[in-house]
C-alpha cells in the first residue's frame, strides 16, 4: 500500500487511508455524537464520489489496448515471432499500469461503502433505542408542579436575558446605529402582516384582467399570496429583532424557528380554505364547506407548533425528563383527540350521504378510494394509540407517532388540493369542465404528485436526509449487467438515441409511402412491403446505434442469451414461426395488400400484412386475423394475383322440350352484351347435360375485373329471366310424381275395425 501511496496519480490515497482509520476507530468506540457521525459520513461520501469517478478512469484506452491484444491473437509459446511477443508484452504492461487506479478505486470504494453503511446502522440503532426508551409516566402528579415551574423559569430566563440586554450600553448603541434599517424592516413587516391579505386580493383583481378566471387560476394565486406576504412580513420582523441584538442567545434560538411556525399556521388556514373552495369530499375530509374541518386543521397546526416550541425550550434550558414528559403528553393527547374527531366526522358524513335518497353524485367515494379508507382507519388508530403510549411512559414513541401522522394527513390533503387545481386548469383548457375530474389525466396527476411526495413523507417519518441521498446515489450508480454498468445516464442516452432513430424511421416511412413510392411503377403490395421492411430495418439500426452510443457491452451475455434462446424457442416457436412467415410474405409477396384471397375457408381482401399476422376483410365487413404461418404452409387461393382478370360461371336450367340451340344463342347474346365481359377469349355457352328436372347450361365468360364477379352474375341472371320470359322459355323447378303400389289397400276396411264398430253399435 505504501508504494501505491507514492504514485502521483494516487496522491489522495494517503489522506483516504488516514480518514478510513479514523472512521473505523470512531465506529468501534461508538461514543461520538450523531452530529459528529453525520459530519464524518459527509466526508466519506466525498471520497466515495472520487472513487466512483476513478472506477471508470481510462476506459477508452483500456478498451483500445484490449482490442490490440486480441488482434495479435492467442499466444503461441515457442512458435511465435519475437516481434509479436515483445509487442504483446508492451501492450500488456501498459494495460496493467492503466488498471492500477481502477483496481485501487474499486477496493477503496468497497471500503468506503462499508464504512458509510456502518455509520448509518449505528445512527439508526440509536434512533430506535431512543424511540423505544421508556421514561416516567406523565400521569404521576408528583412531576406536575416541577414541570410548571421549569416551564415558567424557561420563559422568565428568556425575558430576563432580553431585558438585561436592553440595559446594555453596547446594545443601545447598536439600536441607535441601526435604527433606520430596523424601522424600515419593522414597518414593512407590520404592513405585510396587517395589509398582506388585502394586497393579495388587490393583486388578484389586477391579474384577473389578464384572463384565466374560468379555471380559478388567479383565485389560487391570491390564496398563495395571502400566505406568502404575511410569511415574508414575519421573516422581516424576525430579521429586525436579530439585527437589534436584544434577543440574546436564548431568544435568537427561539426566533430562528418562528418563521417556520408562522408558515405552518398560515398553511393550515390556507389548506382549510382550499378544501372548501374546491369542494373536496372524501374519506379524509369531513366536508369542505364545514367550519369545523377548518378549525380542526388550524388546531392541529397550533398543537404542532407548540410541540416544536416545547422541544426547542427543552433543548435550550435542558429541562428535566420528568418535566418534559408532563408538558409534552397533554399536547399529544389533544392532538390525538382532535385528529380522531376530524376523521370521525368524515366517516359520519359519508354514512349520512350514502343513506340520503337524493345524495349528490360523487359525494360518496368510489371503489378507487379504498386506499383512503385504509389510511383513515390507520390514522384513527394511531391517533388513539399515541396518548396511550405516552401515558405508559413511551413519550418518544408517542411523539414519533402522532406528529408524523398529523403532517402526513396535511401532506395528503395538500396533494388533493394541488391535484384538483391542476385538473381544473386542464378542464378549462380542454373545455370539459368538471368532467375532467373523471379523466385519465386526473389520475396521472395524482400518481405523479404521490411519487413526488414520497421523499417528504420519508423525512416526516424519521428518514434522514443522508438516507435519501444514499438511495439517490445508488440509483445514479446503477447496476452491473455482465461487464457493463447500467446507470440512469446510460439508460437516458439509450432512450434518447433510440427515440431519435425511431422518429427518423417513421419520417422516412412516411416519405416513402406518400411521396416517393407513388411515383414509381411498383404495385401497392410492393410499396407496402418496402415501407414495412424499412420500418423493421430502421428500428433495428436505431437500437444498434443506441446500444453502441450508450457504451453497452452485451457480449458477456451471449452465453446466457444462448441458454435462454433454447427455452424461448420452445415456448415461443409459434410466434417465431409467424414472424419468419411474415418476413417471407413481405419479401416473396405471394399475396399483397388489396388482393382477393381465400384461405382456411375465409374469403376477402388483404388489408394489412404485419410480421405476425395478416388482416383480411371479408365481404360482410368483418376482420379476420390469419397467422402468417397459415399463409405459408397452407393452401391459399389468390384471385387477383398479378392481374384482376377472372372467370365467371352462371348456371341456368330450362324445361325439357326446349330447343337447346335456341337457348345457347340467347345465353351467348346476354354474355356478350355485358360490358365487363372480354371478347378475347369470347364467352362460351356449355350444355352441361340432362338433369333430373331440366336441361342444364352454363355461361362461362372472362371478366375484366374479377372483383365484380357477383355483380356480373347478378346482372346476367336478371337478363336471363327477362329474355326467357319474353321468349316463352320455362325455367323449371323440382317436381316429383308419387306412384303408390296397391292403392286399393288404402280403401279396404280392416277386420279389426269392423269388429270394433259392431261392438260399439251393440252397446
């Protein structure tokens, strides 16, 4: 390792070894604070990034040397020119030298990954132990007086510190020197706090003149300004107090969190108003128009702010554990009860709406809201569980349950408001109105918002920022497939290049289909084959170029692909057979688009030929999908292959006693008179024979277009019926004479019948 550290290309390796040894010592001792471990982890992450870059160092040169060594061929001991042996040795030496940084980076990367994982595990174990740690019960009356005393002493300490600083000459000089700035900041802050909402309404009135009121865009903007302007005023006011230097250490620590607390209060008020404006009603919202729902949200936000204030005071004044537990548990209890009542009102409203005979459509959630139903039940359970845990002494667990639950409900309600707003804009733009709420767009917006909120929810429920960055770094790092590392950058490169190639292929196909091929003498079937072949070739080339440009080396997967191809061949042999048959059809073109064919008892026109199947439109306008293998291996009748000339046969029968020559002459005249019948060869009339009921004749004629065969046959039948009627020629129909042998037996009475008749007469 010492030799590696002396390498100028690995100058940072010595520092890394020292950092790694220090990290291992701290991890083994497990005595450092979480803040120290987080700082150390950040330092290790920086090293990991450098090692990750070094892992791909000299890739191009290494690939070039490998290609040169492969070009020299396999080594032949004792039977190889000396020049080639020397050249191979030089190339191998260069290759080994170039691989040194990569090998060292791989080793260091594995080591740093292990150290980071150990730090994460240690911090998580500490958090778990703290969460499950049992302390004193807040129900013990002995702790109550001391808790109230500690709380009052904490506020008095802050007040005394500020009062003492006001009496300081240094602070007074600071106030006088910064008076103009302080007055300006305080004035602006008070104006924003007192007149911010009114200014927001005025700004909305001005913005509505630009249009867009149909979607409530400016109304939504005004609502955001009603939160933003007072928040900015709070920030300026806190800044003025900090500049005055009268707050002291305790006051400054409290003031740092005031803007966030004020934002939470305004955000809860805004959220309650938006739920009412958008009329959002579901499993988590009692009723957007009820004042009780808005009051509940504001109360929960206030309790959350009070918890943050108590937690900050406990950190500043180092409150006794008993005092903190006694002060924290009432907030937990009230938060759980308010949250439970908030969701209980939603359940009762749902039941009333379902029971109402004239319930408004959409008031009762559909089956798609089962996730919200499950979430409501879970939240109600946690709202009742948290106070119980706190009462038993598990205050940390109670706080870790109730406040993340409150924030989660707030985030979900916020997502509902944003989803409704975006969907309303979509409905306004597409002129679909409220119907846009039931479209696929609304569902997609909801899914996207949920995915975007997952990191926020993870942080709410105790995930560290380091955990999220670790997941993101692993995602960016990708995974190894064979000798190739697949990362988002590689995948994005592949997707962009392939998409570009696909678009170019479609443009070329469109140009061929609409511009170039129609100017040639190629028949429509051939044009369709050229266009389809161009598409397959273009997509294949696009994939090939994308793989090459993305740097994917899939050669190491050849063995795996060969093994899989055997199983795939058995399982997909029918699909492969149809695919190959489709390529044969496009190349040989035994049938083409527009041909009239008959296959497997189905007759119709070929409308489309794809790589797997062929679509045939029958004469009753139904589509029949025929596998391409049937067209290759089976018997196919193509009535229009090459040309549309075809024959029509019209059978007709006349009564016995009719002059056959006269019939022949009439039928010949009818055939020659039809415009679709060709004269070369001339139509013929065939006397087929003596049928059971008639003399059988046939008209046989060649048509210009066999697609008109049914129409021609119908025209000739009409003409035959008319001429035969004029000429008095009878077209017979089947008749049969029945001869009964011993007909007299039907009239002779039987002996049994006579006997029966006599008996009846006697009775």
